[in-house]
C-alpha cells in the first residue's frame, strides 16, 4: 500500500481502513479504539446490522472492494474473525486456511482470535499470561466477567461503560500487556487435537501505530525543514513501514520502521538502528528526526 505526500502545506493524512467483522463487537471495539486514541483513519462499512455474519459473507464484500480501481480502493482491508466455529470442522477449517492465503496475497490482513475477541479483552486485565483452552465464548465468558464485571455484548455497554472504556480502550499500559500476552499466545504451536487460545488483535494496533509514526515524522520534518516535503510510505501488513523521500522522479528510502514482536525499531540504510517507544510521541526522540533530516539532506 502506498500513499504519496508532497505539498507545501501539510494536510492531515487521509487513510481509510475497512474493517470486516463477524459482529458489532469487533466494529464497536475498533471504532472506540479509533475515537479514544485519535488514530487517524476512518472506518467503513458502517456498524453491521446483524450481530453475526460469516467470514464467507465478508469475503464477498472484500471481493467488491478489490475489484475497484486502486485510487478508489480502501488503503487497508481487515478481516476480523473468531475461529471457534471453524476449528471444530477440519474440512471447513482447511478450506478457510487456503482461502486466507489467497486473500493475504492481495493485501487483506486477517486478524484472528480463538475462541473470540473477548480473549483479547481478558489479556488486558489478567494477572499473568497463561495458555488456555476455551472452546467457545460461553466457556470463556466467566473469566471475562470476572475482570469485566457486568460485561454485556451490546452497543450500550461498549460505548457507555466507563470501566471498559478506561481499561480496554484508553489504558496504554494495559494494552501493552495485552499485546505482550497476545504475541506470546500466537507463538505457541498446539499439538494434535489440542485447543490453544490466541488473539491477533495486536496486528491492528501495530498497523495503526506505524501510521501514527509516519504522520509524526511528516509533521516534524515540515516544522524542521521549513520547505516542501515529499514523503511517501509503503506499509507491509502490520510488520513494517518504509518511509521514502520522493521528489520528481527520484525516490529514495529514508528509513524503515519495523516491529520485532512488541518492540518498534527504526532502521537506516547505513546500519544505524534506533529503538522507538511506540506509545510516546517522537518529540521524545529528537535524534530519530535529526537522523532522517540528515538522510534527506544527503540525497
């Protein structure tokens, strides 16, 4: 995915992410995350009317999006899916895995949770990480209700419950714990017939933060250089983002932002590497902006 920015006056980065989920829990969570954390993207389609839909139904909508001209297509396509109903049917699960590989090659980002997204909520508030083997949401529900009293799968709860908002949508320390636990859950390979719970919601968080860092780099460079800037970026799934200086027919790599598990690093072509705190603004790391400035001035 590529966005080119070359202007004398910096305008907000326009980025459209289409999130296709199996129900309104996923949509309301991501929308709440966006509005409470000022992530710079818009969400379409609108909140689903049905509480549940299948991944096959969502793929039909994704097919329509992929058929659009590149300039009319959304910048990112997420398919958020609970796998609890899939893994119990080996034939259907194998079909899903094959389908996933096909769509990943077209840039669709699959974000799975097993058994469901509530496992991700649990990771925010669990005392410690532990491998678990919940087969369904109903099996997981008591553990969720223990840390989220009164948890209810309704729009009113997700939008109005103060405890959920403060601890799941707003608290960056708890989110860092959830990311750590989720990454650890995905590293475990289950043995035959073993149920192993995991969540990949961290992929979306990393994707959003990579975009945030690009916006910060662009804004700070404009302030420092006091001249037109011509930056573009290419983002690869949720893992890394390349920042380019692109002027006329000249396109040069400035740096690459790359996640290694939960840590974010900034790599330069000469081998220089900076570790970045993805929860803090780049104003806390002026050496990175200075290094990018130096790179641009040498082009």
